[in-house]
């Protein structure tokens, strides 16, 4: 059970994405946007060079998930929303 509300998660998740994850992705021309946090699921969108990149699933698992789960809570779920699918969340 997640000990935080979605509102509690907003600021720390946003800060980690901005300060740790986005700079790593930017080195390879990629970008990330936090779309929404709902029911302890973090909806992000990989952008820029990440779109269509064969390594984007590894990026999601080993950079985005790893950082957020280690720094916030191990049960966080991270969902990559493909461009054009934002209305589905």
C-alpha cells in the first residue's frame, strides 16, 4: 500500500524528473514530461530522440523507474504514455 497521496508525490517526482532524469536524457537528445500522477501511477512521456528509439524501454526501466523507485517508493508504477495517447489516462 502506498503511504503517499497522489498530491504528496507530485513535488518529489517532479523534482527528480527535472534534476536527475531529464539531464541524463538530454545528453542523447531525449526529453521527459510528467503528465499526471493518478492512483500512485506516474504517467510520463518520453519525448525528443526517445520517441521511437529502440532503447526507450531500457531508459524507462533503468533510468526513470530506478530513480523514482529508489528515491521515493519501491512500489511506484511508471507508465510511458505515447505521443497522441494523452487522452487515454
